[in-house]
């Protein structure tokens, strides 16, 4: 059988359709907590090198101590939100956080590869903006690789871009957040 010259409709019959086991409505956005460290580390273990590079500007995973610090962002010093598939064995598939720096906040977003494109990032942005505004934050700041169009797009959904400068191979962005 010559697969290279086969009609595409026939070829599709040989390849099972890929479906996602979860719908966006299955995902719960909630505040992160100290008990989430292992679930966040497990999510990082499922990420591609490309996703890690876009988030951390290197193909590295955060240490347990770094994740533990993220999980202490309880409102006084910032906020961590996680996207969770609930159940007996919950799974974190996304996260967003900000760290306070006066009336602005350094922010970051991350969604597991197989859950990207489902609107989880948008849900995280909306919830994080709501939390930040309630805390008196006016701006989100981010240091983003120019190739990370998804992060740039999410930041622009948070509000109005007021600063955009290329610095050492990455974009320093400031967005005035809007509720």
C-alpha cells in the first residue's frame, strides 16, 4: 500500500481522531496553596522544553523551593492562581501569578502543552486581573521572549499596553490592567 499517494480522506480513516479528555468547563480556577507544590512540580514535568524555555528563558524546571515560594503568594505579597482538574487525584494544568512591586506587579502565566488553546490562559488572566485590581495593582509587568506570542496576547487581554521595550533579547512589557 502506498501511503504517500493515498487520498487524505482515506488516510484519516487510518489515524484515530485526537480528542482532549477534558473540556474547559471541567477546569477549576482557584487560589494556589502550600499543598500544591507537588502538583505544580508534576505539571512542570509534563511540559515540553519549548514551553519551559518560553516561560523561564531556559529549558529548566523550577526547584521545589522556588515552587514553594510561589505557593506562599497569598495576597499580601502577590497572588498565585492555579487551573485544576478536580477529582480524587487532582491535576494542575495551568498557573498564573503576580508578585507585588508597589502599584505594579511582576506577572507570569503557564499552561500545560496539551491544554493550551482551550481558553485556560484567558480564564487565569481574568481571575488574576480581578485579584490584582482588588489589591490596588494598576500595572502588570512582564519580561517576555518576542517569540512567546501567547504570553504577549494574554498580557494584552489584561489591559492597555503602556510600555514595550526590547532589552537583552526579551521584551519588557507593562500593561495597565482593566477590570
